[in-house]
C-alpha cells in the first residue's frame, strides 16, 4: 500500500470510519467488516505502466525529459520549454485524476454527531 484513500464500514465507502486503529500493518475496528480504498504499487495495479492513464504516462515522460535536459543540456531556453511542457502534463494528469472519483466528504464533527445522538467520542 502506497497511500490509504478511504476506510469505511460499508462497501460503498460512503461513511468514513473514524474509530479504528492500526497495528503492525493491520486495521482494527469494533465492526465485523471494514472496507478500504488505497493506492497500490503492486505489479497488477500501479506498478506497471500499462495500467496508467495516458495523461499520467505523458507526465512521467515529461518529468524524465526534464531530468535528462537538466543533466545534459546547458540551454536554459530548452530547459524552460521542457519545464513548461511538464507543468501542462502535470495539470492535465491531475485534472483527469480528479474527475475519475466521486467527491469525498469530511467525517462529521463531534458537535454534529452529538446533535444526531452519536456516541462516538463520548467519555461515558
């Protein structure tokens, strides 16, 4: 797991789970099942470039070109042009990635939870 995206008590990941703990790479909660969305670097997922979106692939190409340009060229004009291409590729990749997911909501605060009768966070 590279990054945890969401953890929830239902398979739709609609209600974020806030009452859990992590120990030695395992998640524990007082519910029978927990559902997790995460970014992986496994060979079948994020670790292979064939599964990447084209916009992200173009960004990686531009990032590598910028690194090569910095190491091999003395031209600041060429470096600036490659940096501009990389910036456009990054914004395109972020825009596509942001459109691919449903909006996420912050967990409800203690005040709202108390008004709805939630017992999470109470000390009794």
